[in-house]
């Protein structure tokens, strides 16, 4: 995994990592990785499957502890996370609105605003299992937005979407950045799709 340029932004960063090294057993997944993320920018980590992109996100959110290096988060920083995929039992009835109440109930106005910001305001009463792939990912995005994140992280959030669907999703992400002013950190292997949506 290459070291990402920090552009001298470490001092004002919402989130920074310096010299991150992560191993799983004898396998070195990340070695000496550094980056900094400032408010309002979209940064994409691009690499092949298995190159450590998702592991880096897990280190940044605190789910994995690296063997070396330091992660620094601005005090009080809120993170929204859109996973690579999420399985929902197709036999379990659950509307989008009910899904947004997990793990804790949210105000209806806030839920509807999050769906609007994510581009799927019409899905509130639909079953999660009836959503298209693109709608499902946007509902996951809406859920991540409910906490009004300072940093929004997306882990291969367009996996399973066709290229036009991916392009539409990334345009929605640009709208989210414009409307909320949050920093966005994405991981992807779709260089041709994400380049136009990224600042770095």
C-alpha cells in the first residue's frame, strides 16, 4: 500500500495516520502508511482486491490496532461508515424506516432528511429486501449520515453495482460533501470511476 501525500495538512486534519504498519500473523498487510484528511475533501484509496484498503479503514476507525504507527482524530470527531456489503435475512420483514432505527430509534424528520440527502426519499416504507442494489447502498449511506459525520468512510460501497450505477452513487457522494461539508474517505478498485469524484 503506497504512502498517500499529506499535503502538509496534518496540523489541521480531522483524521491523520502516521507510519501505520499492520500484520495478520506473518502477513504484512500495511507498511508505513501515512495520510491526512481535512474537512470538505474527498480522498480515495485505490488498489487491487486484497491490497489492504479495508484494513486501513478499520485501523482508522479503531476496529484494528496496528503494530506500529499512530492514528490521530480531532476531538469529538464523528464518523459515518458505509460497509462493503451488508446481508439482511430475506425472510425477515424490515422496512427502510425501521432499518434506520437500528441500533437506536431516530427522529422521523431526521430519517427522512437522511434519505433525501442520500437520494432515495421514496424508499422509507419499502422493504429492505425489495430495494435495488443502488437503492440499498444509498439507504446504507443514509444510515451513515444520521450521525451528522465529520468524516464519511465508504468501503467499496459500489460493489455489485454496474458502472452507470457506480457513477450515479459517486455523484451523490459529491452532493453529500457539498451539502454537509464533511470529509469523505473512500476505498475502491474502480480507478476509472472514482477519479472524477476525488480530490486526491
